[in-house]
């Protein structure tokens, strides 16, 4: 994993504050309510689709099948694949945790 090439511009007081409040969510209902207030429906659905694509890629699904099922472009799928393989490990960690 080559973390040295990943920009750290997004790491700041505001993003850390956001991450802290996310960690304070106690259950699915709180998470749903918070994220629905924070994001538009379109943004929320986009995040969910990216998560779905990451899981499909992790399961070995072909790009063409993922495109058909999700409607995501091959460019977006490739970007998710790149982050899955050489990002900061967040996708891999959460995919592993979800399987437990």
C-alpha cells in the first residue's frame, strides 16, 4: 500500500470533527438520520453505490457485471478499484468487518 502518494489536504480540524461525531452514533437509526441530514439523497445514494461496488470488486465481480448492476461508469469502478487496492485501507477494513 503506497500511502505516501495520497494527499493529506483533507485531514483537518473540520474533517476530524466529522469523523468524531460519526464515531458517536449509537445505532442504525441515528446513522440514517444523521447522514440523511448531512447529505442530499443523491449524495447518499452515490456513497452507497460506491460501497456496493467496492464489495462487488472485493468479491471478484467483473467490471461489466458491476456496470450492468449498478449503472456506475467503468471510470468510477476503476477509481474504486484503485482505492480498494492502494488506498488507505478503509475499504478493505470495513469489508472484512462486515463479513464478521
